[in-house]
C-alpha cells in the first residue's frame, strides 16, 4: 500500500513510502490513515496576515501567532505592534496584524520631540498623535539635499497636498517618499528650508488628507548705522576781538555707530535675531571755533570841525534816522529777505545774518532764524544803535550807510 502526506506551505512537501503485507493489517492500516487525516485537518489553518498594510492569506500548521510569524519570516521588535499577541493561540480564520514601529520627529506647541508610532502612513501617524494638540506636525529629516520621512505620506498611492511659496499642488504618493512627492510637485527645497507634514484643515482637491508643507528659511546679516553727533568746542582767542563772530578752526564730522544682527526668517516672518557686533565704527570729530576775548579799542574823538564860512544858502539837513525801508533793504541784501536763512558755513542766521553769540548778547534765545521777523529787526536795530552799521560792512556800503 502506498501512503502519501502533503503538509501546507509552512514546510516543503515530502513523501514517505512504506510497504505493508497484502493479507495482514488491512483494517489497522485503514484506521491509522483515517486518524492521521483527522489530526492534519485540525492542525491546518487558513489565516489572514496583514504586515504593514500588505495583506496575504496563509495556510499554516503553526499553533500560535508567534509561530506563524516565525514561519513566515516576519521579525518584530520592541517598538512594533502585533495583534493578537505573539503568545495568542492561532485559530482557523484568524486575522493577524503587524505594524512596524517608526521613530518620528514631532513638533507640537512649539516644542520638539522624538517618538515612536505604529502607523501605515502620515495621516495614520497624525491621528495617533492628535492628543498632543491641534498643531502637531511631523518633521522631515534633512541630510544635505535628502529630505525623508520614515513612512509613506499616503498609503497605496493616495493624494498629498504640497504647500510651498504660497501655492498648493496635489500629487500622488508614488512610493518614492517625501523627495518623490516634492519632485512630482516641481518644488525644490533649500538646505535650510523646513519640511513638515500636517493634517489638512479643509477638504482638498483630490481628497488629500495631509499637507506636505515647505517653509522657506533665510538667514542674513542686517546692518544698521546710526550717526554719532559731534561736540561744539569753543576755544578762547585773546588775539581776536570779542565782537567778531567765532571763527571755525576745525569742522565737525559726525561719527558712525554700527550694529550688525543675524536675522532668520521663516516664510518672511522673523523667528530669530542675534547681535553679531555692536560698536562705534567711526569716531566723531569735534567742531572747534575760536572765540575772541580782546576788547576793541575805543574810536578816537572826531577832529574839531573848521569854522563854517558865511553861508549864502541854508545848511543841509542832518541825515534822517533809519527807516523801515532801510531795514528791509538791509535784510534783502544780507539774506534775500528770508527769516529762516542760514549761511552755507552754518555760522550766520536769519534776516540780518546774526552769529549765535551776537544774538545771545542782545538777549535773544535759540537760533536767530527761529525768531520772528519783528524780533530779528528789533535786535538788529539795537545792535546798530550800539555798534553802528559796521556790523554789516558789505551791505551797509552797498546801501550807502557807511
């Protein structure tokens, strides 16, 4: 008699041939064959095995979930998930699910962390992490030009919304990872740019459930220069008459204070600002003026006038006192009639081109060019009454006042 046993796919098929006497043990042989067939039928099971979304139907003689995975060459680690558990008894018609653990970089509430998830794709991972907050995001790793996430963005070629530079493009995840999705959307990523995955906040064209977000990161040095005012220094000059305007010995030059900051922006928004340098880069130069201290000598008394000959005509009338027309003409000559006039060298001000020191000696405050025309004329008249028309030598001669 020929007896043939054919095990399931857990092991190779093998045959045993055993000869039996034709006349003896026929009944016993029939009983043994029937019992073995029943035992094999009880041990043989058909189960559904789902390994990270790849589903197969398996025929096995394994007695436990762990035995099934060993025979199928499925290795699991401490971060992987198996349901039912490895020690669970395997029954005919069982469903066994294996999900591999993946380590992800996650941001939520402004804090970064690393965690393990057992998810098929990014949408599944975000759902598992949703308890961390509504702003949770998966952060893609960057290594040179390589951008990666250790799980698919959308399982089975699902749609992904790519958000970059103010535009949204929907492409399919063809299984090439983050880099493949970016290439399909024609989006290039700089070495400093941030790439992350977030859940969609509104229905997207094509039914995308996640957004692959590219944030442009720019870091540059920003320089700010601030002028440093120069000082006004007066140097007394005993060889110079006190009633003369100060003479500029050294022109003042403003200095420069330079501050350099390293500024980082993400999509145009400033996220970091670091001071690189902050110092005076150019020193100010003082303005130095000479102020006379020497009193001008008194003018000699006028010579006695010769006796006047007998007049045959009436004597000439004395010159008239200065009138308003004279002051208007003088102002026109000195400043073009401008109340706020300032000389090109910055030393003379107003209608009658006062120096600051002369203006102050007449009781004026501030700058002459800041006073009203009436006040400037009043103080000019006071100056003329005390010192004569020689205070305006050029214009006084031009107007016939000297």
